[in-house]
C-alpha cells in the first residue's frame, strides 16, 4: 500500500521520536480529510472515497501509536 511506503520512507530517512511520528500521522490524516472534503465538493466521489479511506487509516494508525506512547509513559509524567 502506498501509504505504508510513505510512512516507511519517512522512518528510514528521518529519525523521529515516537511522539513526532504520531503527530505526523495525525497531520497526514487531517490533510487527507481536507483533500477528501475538497474532492467531494468538486463532485469527485471516487477520489473522495479513496481519500476518506486513507484518512481513516492514518487516523487509526495515529491513535494506535498515541496509545502505545501513553502505555509506555510513566503515570507521573502524564498531564
């Protein structure tokens, strides 16, 4: 899947903290949601559906990464 390749390429070329990676995934999701809305507004329902699916994938992966970070963060450091 292309999305996984993009994320994999980022991981291979730019060392990031888990927090940065999760934040990037949230940003990707937001951009995909915006692009899906624009495609829907243009009447391009096929592209809107694909972009919405990609946004959902990014959102789910971001949520998983955020949960993983939360589980590994000591209670005293959580705000």
